[in-house]
C-alpha cells in the first residue's frame, strides 16, 4: 500500500476517462496515470508519459482504470434496512426507515454504520457520494469524521424534518437552522467535505422550515441542497394537499428559493415539461436512482427527456430505498428503465454518468470525475475478467463499448480490484491480497 504522498504513485493499465460528453473520451490500452500529493499530474500512453524518479509503480496489467464513481444520492443510515419487504414509499418510510434512523441519536451507532457504509462504497468503486444523514447532528459528525479519515470528497448534511414523522426524529424550523449552521461552520470545506442543506422532502417540512433551508442556501457560499421530488404518486397527491398554492411538486421548492446551482433532487419521475424546464433554467440537478425506483415500485424515469433538455443528471443508488450499492446494478437498472421508453442507454453514457457526468451534476466537474492533470486522484480499477461467465463473454468482445456493456450487465463487486482516493489506496479486493 502506498501511503507516502510525497513519493509519486504511478498506475499502469487500460485507462478510460470521459471529457465533456459520453462520446468524447480518452482511452489508452497501455495507459499510465501519475499521481503526486493527491492529484493526477500526468496521464497518457505508458510509452510516452514520463515516470518520476523513485516513483512507486503499480502495474494493473489488463485491468481498466477509471475515475472513482459518483453516487449522487444515498442514505448512509439506511444500510441496515436494505432489502425490506413489501411496501412502497410512504409505508416503507414509516415501517422501516424512521425506526432505523431513530437509532442515530447514538453517536457510536452512527460511527459504526458510517464506517461500514464508506467501506462498502469504496468496495464498489464509489469515491464521492451525496449523502443524507439523519435529523441528529451527531449523525453528520460521525459521517464526516469517518470520511475525513479516509481522505474522501463527500457531500452530506443533517436531515430537516419538523412534521409528519415520529416525534423522536423531529426538529423545528429554528433548531434545524441553528444545527445546520453549526455543522456548516464545522465541516463545510474542511479538507474535502462539502455540506448539503437537507430537507428530507416537502411533506416532512413546514413552510417555515423550507424557508429556513432557502435562507441557508442563500447565506452560505458553495453550500449544497439535497432532497427528494416527484418519486411516488401518493407522495405527489400529499404534496398537492399540503402546498395548495404551488403549481407542481418541484414548484414547492422553487417557491422557497431551493432551486439553483448545487441543488440536487432525487428521482423526478413524474415531471411535466414545465418542471424539466424549471430545472434547466435554474441549473438544478436531477439524480436518477433506477434501482430504488424499481425496488419501491415508484416508476420509470425518463432519462432521454432530461438529456434532451440539457439538465445535469447523475446516477444514485438511493440505498436503502435502493437495494444495492453496486455501480453495475445501478447502470444496469438505468439501461433497463430506459428500454421501457425505447431509449437504449449506451455503455458510454452509463459510465459517463457515473464519472464526469455525475461530477458535473454535483458541480464538481473541475475537481473529480476525470483522469486528467490537476484533478483529484480518485480512481477505481476494474478487473474485466472477474467471473467465468464474464471471461466467456469477453472472448467474443473486442470493442470497448461491448466490453463495458457486458460489465454493466454481468459484473458485481468482485470486479472492483482496488480503489484509490486522494492518491492513496483505500480499498483492495481481499482475493487479490
Ligand atoms: N422520500 C423521503 N425520504 C425518502 C427516503 O429516505 N428514501 C427515498 N427513496 N425517498 C424518500
Ligand atoms: Zn433518497
């Protein structure tokens, strides 16, 4: 393991990285990435890249080196309610989610689950995530302190909920302002941490609390907002009853000044063309969580419409509504959902969304998501021959898009050989040890 940041680290292998769109990419079959002080300083063909004297060289052979993956929407406190049977969104929240989230008043429980979540994310190649904590400030402290130990670039925040949830999870408009402010002062821009103001979704916040969220978004430079929108038909009717003056669910957030750059909205399944335009006009982002949408029977996201409108889109696992932290499961579900709308999401689009596309949706496209000089050194390495069925299928596939597609459909965490963050190895597949 290379833990000495002063000594250059050189990774050799196949290298793939996207530029400004899914079909504009750089690929080197015998590639080389040079890392120093946590940043990428050079990339290219191994024959032409200059390797610094005394560098630590790791040859990944025929493995594929990619930028670390971006999970645009996930709930770390829901790790232990993954795979809960038989409900849709509102019942699922009341039956499984809220009782589990109540446990995060205990800081030591929060620390344990944060650690577990982060190690599972890295095992799946994710190096940056936008993360919902719980209403307890200590759940945020636990998360950021564990992420900081690993040197990860993470977005996270305290959930705001002042109605329509169990008493032991509720805050108030005032306490949510005070606690969020304190957490922002403590964590926002501390090393690689970024703070997200996190109203859970419109039904669990009073207008006064959404007002507070909008105020914080305006007050704090570079802060994020994350929430849920238009995920489930019953949820949408409920929002219609609670906010009768709004023209749509998304318009509720708009009315409280919660749409703009760095505002990240999960789902958006039931959007009108007007809603999609509103996202585009305000430069807000949508996070597509296909495994969750299938698992909770929420609906089928229309990726193509957002793409055509030029909206920023990332993929999210939405664990525990989503049943998997696998990037392959997520890309596969995105492909399958798009098929319902007669759109075949290409493997280049899928990997783009997981890397620089996702980074752009998180307004981090100048820092992460690409393998290029000046970028932060977050990388994941894929064994393209991780199972027998993949090996069989690989013998018939030579084209890069075919190779990527069969990984999307057939691979799982056995394919993740190793993950690097901030220029250091933070996960290594035990079978390779
Ligand atoms: N809407 C409000 N809270 C949640 C949550 O925890 N998960 C999902 N998928 N949707 C939500
Ligand atoms: Zn969610």
